[in-house]
């Protein structure tokens, strides 16, 4: 059984985003290489030493902790169009500059298949995007569990993305509490 959700967002972002933020956004969308300002992270692995794969060789740091060093991973590996595996159609990420009527903005449209392992990255990236909207009404999106026929519309309320379910605003799938807790 798959736990895949479909996520589609279309939004306009502010036209004055700094180049470092644009480079990071392109990287997270799978549209560019890792920017130089994204550096290795040190991860303490004392508790999981025996679970590490052979290719990950921990070293001891100056505090005696066993650590590995890794670069963060982008939210989506490849933004180029691909045939979706569980949802009909294609997944993709598109970011283009729009310079119309002296109203500079970045137009972003994405459609992805999201596995629960990627919920934290989705939450972080969508929150980042919502904080950089061109205008509050410049956001449209929907979410759908891959077996559902009807999507749930997404909107931005008080700076956060919410889903509309049964006439109420609820957290989107990436922010829902675990059902097993």
C-alpha cells in the first residue's frame, strides 16, 4: 500500500527575492545545483551507530560524540517533468520571472507526489514560500491522497497554508498529527 499524496501549488512570489534565496529555491525544486551557502551538517549518531549503512563512516568529534557529515537534501530531487507513479499525469516544478505592468514577480507552479518521508521538507518549503507571496491572494493549490477522487483545496490564512475539509480549515497533510499517536 502506498502513502502518496498529490500536491499541486501555483503561486506568485515577490519579485525582489535575493539571489541567494532564488538559488536555494531552485535547488529545492530540482531546478538548479546546490548553492555554495548550503554547507555540510554535522549529525550526531551515537544512538544509531549500529543502524548506519556501511558507506556512512562516523568519526568522533572533539566532544567524543560519533558524528557523520552530510549535505542537506533538496525537497525535490528533480523538477523536470516526469511521469507520475501513483497519480495520473506528470509531476514537475516550474519557476519563471514575470515582468508585467511594472509588477515584478516570480511565477511558480509545482505538482508532486509526496511520500510521508518527505513531509518535513514539504512543511518547511511551503512555509517558506507562503512567507514570500507576492500578494496574499496569489496562491492556489490542492492536496489529494492518491486514491481519493476529490482534492482538498489549499489556501493561505494568517500566513499559513491550510486545507479546506468538510467546510472547515484544517492542517494540510504534511502538518497533520500522526494517526498512530
